[in-house]
C-alpha cells in the first residue's frame, strides 16, 4: 500500500484502487444491518425534490431523522412517508458532535459500524482529519466542488460514478467559491457556459470495495448509480499551520490562499480608482505577472476518459 501511496500522491493525480480490503463492511452493510447498528440516533440530512442537488441555489432542505428511518427511506425509490414528495432524494454527510467545532469521525458518531470499516493506511495517524459517512439515494447527483485536503473515497455498497476535473481547468468551471455553477455536466448548456467545453473530463465507476484517491484541489462530481454507502477519509497533507483551525468541514481554503484572495480584492478595489481602459490594461499586466510567478510550468495533462487503476 505504501508504494501505491507514493506513486499516486507524488503524481498528484486521482487513482482508483480495486478490491481494497476495507473490512467486513463490504458484505455486512445491508439496509437492515445498518438500521439495526445505527439505531435511532438522529442525523441531519439533505432532502431534495429532484435528484440533482444544487448547493449554490439550495434546491434542498435540511431535515432530521432517526438514522434507521433515514436508511430505509434513502434505499427506497418511492416513499410512503416523505417531507416534500414521494420521489424525493436523500443525502447524508455525517457531522461531528459539535458541528461548528468538531470534524466528523465515524469512530465517534457510529462506533458500532466503524468496527466494520478499516481505514487504509495512506497517511500517518497524526495527519488524520475526518472520516465522513456518505449515504445517497439511487440517482442522486452532487454538485461539482473541490476539497483542500487529500482524501480517499471508499465505496462500500452500491455503484457510483465520479467525474473529476483537474485544478488546471478551474478557469473553465465557472466557480463560485469552491463550487462550480455548472450543474448539468453531461448535457451542459454551452450558450450559458461556453468555456466548459475546454475542461478535460476524467471519469470512473466505483464498485463495492473500490477506493478513489482524490488529491486536494481536484474537482469532483458524484452520481449514485444505486443506493450507496461510502466513507470519505480526509487527512492534512500540508503542514498543520496551513489550515484554518476553525474549519470542522475541511473545506476552507488554506490560510495563505485566503490571505492572497483578500489582498486581491483590495487590489481590485484600488484599480477601480482608474478609468475603465486603465483598469483593463493594468489588470492584464497583473494577470501576466501572476502567470509568470505562480503558474506551474509543466504541460497540461492530456485528456482521458478513465482514471488510472491499480
């Protein structure tokens, strides 16, 4: 495993590891087993009237359910009990006990289930940040976004499609913060998002027992082809002081990046003191300066349909 870790982490590319020994969870985590072991502890879940969830425009609501009831609903195609409609979709992203301060940890929130899942040793124990339970209704698609930490997405049950885009394609993804405005990545409205066609798409299908390594800053979009359960494990691969200490979700930009973005906003405010044609000219000079100082010099990756597998 260590050799694979070096190979993929050093290359800074996603990779699928097939049939990884994740523990008894791959066979044991049936709906009835999860409901029994998870019990009636309450969980906060996303509920949407449509399967394609949009975080930017919030086409979902948050609702609280006992875990056993949630599991049963999430596994159904139609619901006799529902909040919005009989075909509503559910999504759980587990949270820490204190959602404002504590990252999710499967071992703390679901200790009985954590015994079934073996975290792959891709990092030193002190680098561990969180282990997030992710449970999706069949057909559920999540918005495209990036994370600031390296992570492993372990697919325990069900099949999931994951589409990824390189950090170098950020210019084509119409970003608002860490999320893309392009919700439909399969039949995109190119009149609305003409630059999106320039983004190279990397795609894989995760089967039960598969592990996807997602390097920090790689954009990803997931589609649950079946009702599915996964565990997402994040770790701090940069020095600890690089990260925002008040970030239980692990999705805030590194401290230095946040400072740089704030400085950029101040700089753009100063440019507004000039006439529009001067703003344009000096903005272009600033872009050239950034390209010469900060862009990586290697060639852009060639487009490919599938990810490396091992």
